């Protein structure tokens, strides 16, 4: 009986792994130049840890992998740029969602003592 149960678990593992999904994309600035080192944070009620974070590579690309189907929100942040949010992203089973972001330079902070 134990051997049969172990065999069934091994056979079912690839099926559950195949149901995992991903969100990928590229982050650019207003001029279309790729932005490396952008923090991409995904939040979802389905995360045990509450959020998952990755950083864009030298070509401005990111990949959040091994995600469960569900609803997600993404936040793209980089110092001196305005944060971009994408809310209400619905990810299906065994799907890859492509979400690109374009960041704008943030306006300079106003010193309240000089306003």
C-alpha cells in the first residue's frame, strides 16, 4: 500500500508543477530605454509570505515564476522614478501573463520650508 501511495504521488507531481503560472515583462523609461534594477513586487492573497519580489536584469526584463492561479497586483519601483502599479491582474492555470511597465521620472520633492 505504501509503495502504491508513493508511486501515485510521484506521478501527480508533474501535473501540479505544470499548473504553475508566470508573469514576465520589460520595464522601460518614457524614452523607451530599458531600466535595469527595477524592483518588481507581486502581491496576492495566495502567497504565504504575502509578496514576492524580483529585480529587472540588464535588459530591463523580469520574471515571476511558479505562481498559483489567482489575482495579483504588481508594483514597479526605482529611485527617482514614479512607482507604477498594475492591480487586478488575473492569472490562469499554466499561463504566462506579459506585463510591461513604463516608468516616468518623478517630479522633484518640494521642501515644505520653501513653499
